[in-house]
C-alpha cells in the first residue's frame, strides 16, 4: 500500500530562544521542538518571508532638530583698556619721537626744531615746527576734542586725494606713543585769531585738559612738549642719538621734502643738523623701479665690500619712512643675496600695509606677497652686480698685491747671489730699462741691456767708436772740459758693463783705459782678458777687444787687467746668457712677472709660470687659495710663497728636492718681513 503524499503547508517562521529565526520544519525530519516528523517524498524546503523583520511605518526614530546659529558684532568691552593697550604698543622711545616729527612733516612744515633741555631739574623734550598747525573747529579753535575722542580714527583719513600726497598718518594713535617717552605731553596750537591753546595728556590718565596759554608760534605752527622724560629714556633720547636715528629713519622724506631738522641738546650745548644718510659702495644703476600690481617699487641699492660694520643692510620703507631695518627680517627673503652683507640701501614700497601699533613691520597680505615677488625677480641682477663689483675689487687688489710682491722680491734678490738667480732680473732703481743688474752692475737709466752704455754709439762697431772723454768718471773726480794729453793709467772699464745674449750667442766687449781725470788712454796700455767666473768661452783680440760666449744659460764674469809700465788697473763685467734673447743677441727684459688667476677645479697645481706672457698663473679654485682669502695679509703671503716657488724652480730646475727646498727657504727668509 502506497503512502499518500501530502505537501507540508508553508509555515510561518518562528523565533528561537536566542532571537534567531528558525524554520517550523527542517530537512532533518524534526520540528522546532526537536520532535521527529514524518518525512514525505514530496517535502520541499520551507519558504520564509522577512517582512516581519522590517520596522513598521509608524515605528520611526525621531530626528534631532538642528539648532539655529547665533552671532553678533565684535565690540570693545573696555574702551580705556583698549586705549591703554594701544598706547603701550610703542616701546621704542626714539620711534615715538619720530612719530611726532612725522606729524610735523605731514603738516607741511619746512623747519622742525627738536630741543632737549632741563626745566626745574627735569629733562624735557620740545618739538616745534612752522607747519599749518592743527585743523580748526567751527569756533576757530584747534580741534583738540576730535583728537582726544577719535582714537584710531585719524582726521587725515578725511583729506582729499591731492591733500593726502606725502601724508603718512592714518591710524590716529601716534600721539599716544608719548607713553614710552615721558609722563606728560602738551600740544600747543593757535586759534584763528592767533591765541594759543594747549591740550594736556598724562600717562596712565584717561581724561584730557584744554586751556589757553601765553606765547607765540611761528606761522601757525605747532609746539609739542614731552616731559619730564621717563627714567628709562633719559639716557636714550639724547641729541646725538636722535640725530643718527632720525637721519636713517626719515632719510627719504628729508630728501624729498627738503625739510630742515635741527636737533639742539642744551644739556651738552651741541647742535645737530640732520643729514640724510649716505650709503657706501657702488650703486646698482640697473635696478631703479620694479612694477607690481599695486604700484611701482623704488629701489636704491649699493654693493659694498665685505664688512662686519653694524648697520649694513637693505631697509624696507613706506613713503620714505623706514618700517624694517633689514629686508632679511622678512622670512621669505632671508636668503642670498640679501643675507650676504654685501648689499645696502632701501626698498620703498608705498603700497605696504604696516603694523599700526609699532609702525614697524609689515602686515602679511597680498601687498606683502607682491613685495616678495618683486624682490625675488631682481635677485639675479643683484647677484650679478655683486660679481661685477668683486671682479673690479679683485683687479684693484691684485695690482696692489703685485706692487707689494715686486717690492719685496726686488729687495730680496738684491741680497742673493746675482750669478745664481738669472731669471726675473730686478732693476736697482725704478724705471731702469731692461731692468736686470744689481749693485755696481746696473746699466744707466734709459739704456738697453746688451748695448753700449754711457755715450757709446750703439749702432757703430767697437773700433769705430770715438775715443772721446765719455767714459764714466771715478767717484769724486770732476770732468775736465778742455782735456790735455792723457796722464798715467788710473782705471779701466769694460764696455758694455752689462750684457745679455741667448745661449750659444756671442757678446763683444771692449776695454777702456783712463787717467785720473777720466781721459781715455789710446796707446801704451796692454790688456789681459780672462774669465773670472762662469762656464763661458773667451776669445780676445788685441789690443782691447774680446768676445765671450756660452752654450747654456748661465752668467759669465769677464775680467780685464790693464798695464802701463808699472801701473795696473782691473775691471769686471757680467754677461748673462738667458733663454729669450732676440736674434741680435739682446734679451727682452721681463723683470718680475705679474700674476693672473685661472680657475682649475680639481687640479692639484697651485701655480705655474707662463714664460710667453711672463706671468705666474695661480689656480683660484685650489683649496689653499680659497682658504687664504679670509684676510688680505694671508692672501698676500700665500701669493708670495708661490712667487718664491716659481723663482726657485726656474733658476734651479735640476737641483735635488733637498736643494730646491733650501733655495726656497733662502728666498722666503728675505721676503717674509715685507709680506
């Protein structure tokens, strides 16, 4: 019998004790309670619906309501506290005086007097000008009430465009800077009918007083009296310090307006007329103005030599008044070339927004960004100007160093054996042509080495030269204008006394015998020639001529002995055989060489001699050269050592290392005192 198949009805899901949904019948043949259930062949997996798991439409979590934003306008809680903070924001007493002076300049004054004086034992400061004075109110009186009741709202802001040109005031707080200067300030100005009125403000006091006073003012000017000065500012605000500070702070305003500012210090009885500070160095003419989106920027820059002098730098100005002492105070510009201490001058940018309280510093905004961009654009030109200045200075320093080196080696070579040091011949007197002899071997000024001297005909052969009384006279003897017959033998000389030739060449010499009066003896005298020193060859031709030659560079000393009866006389001359003589046997006199710099980074050589140019080439990229440039004296001594090295190498090329070092010490010993 077949079992009747039936379908299990779809059962609704049930929840187990653990909160999960379980089917009413699973495929294992058990119900939800675990009891066995009869299985049917046609049993299918149960189907479930999850609609019961969704929340109901009315079962929603309530949303949090957004609260409405609240706000308002900022306002000052305590007006007097705000005024106190503003008054104390200026801490520099000299800057406070500058604020008062600038008020006078804004009032179109032509003359300003600053007087430091003592009144009733207390130090006072008075500033008097011949400007337009204070604006008048409807009653014709100075409008002191507006000044006292409109802090941070300057009356200059209401001026017309043409009236604001050259006017700096805009914040209405400059008068309060007296708090850093003295205990009181008295502001005196005239009414319409010429009577004087005064406003009195006291440090730390919130009210002001206005009253009539006696006295006179020049042409509706203004008088400001600050005092007694604070204990901390008495020794700061002196006439000399005020003069220096204001001359630097107001440099361009003084130059543009032509105003005369006189500082009188009655405590030390001295007067100072402010002169705009003059910059040192070479002006950079290529940089005058730089255009920006907010107007032109004016630049006055100078390149100067490296120095540790305080005060050097590029100041930032606004309409001629300095707001920053040095451009490197701006962090984006704290980089070369501004930090090189090689540039000084001013950058004047009227578009700048400055800090109201201290009037020192720049507000970082889009105008500040324009300033940084403009200065960044001119940095390559500034660096090029520094390089050009250094090139000129280096050339001038090189000429001065060269003079010192040549003087030192000229004196040194005079003390060294002349037959050993053939190269770099040194004249015994400045201006000696050919420059080579030392001591008694010097040729006469205006002559050419290797040629006859002292009246000899350079173009005539020795036997054709006149036998006149043109010989050099012995020391202490006078020339005989009308010579008679020559007397007995007294002296002999060799012509020329100094000669040079190429190695392998030949030099002609002649002997001249003279009596005590210097008259030449042409007969009755015998001459004996010989080589006293040197590796030369001598060929004599009676009665008075001889030829000397040498195959290698050297110096040959030729001697001659003249004999007449029982009388004898001797003389010597030196003949130098040097590479570089011309085809006619004469040597191009070079003297001590100059030097030039050549950059050879990584090359081991420090210097070398260029014979064609007669120059010592110095490697300016060598680490020793770079190290010696810290001071001028160290640089000069380094070049002197290179000169000594080249002299030794050229004169003693075949010596051993020990011999060359000995020669180097010999030269350095005689030059170190002058270098």
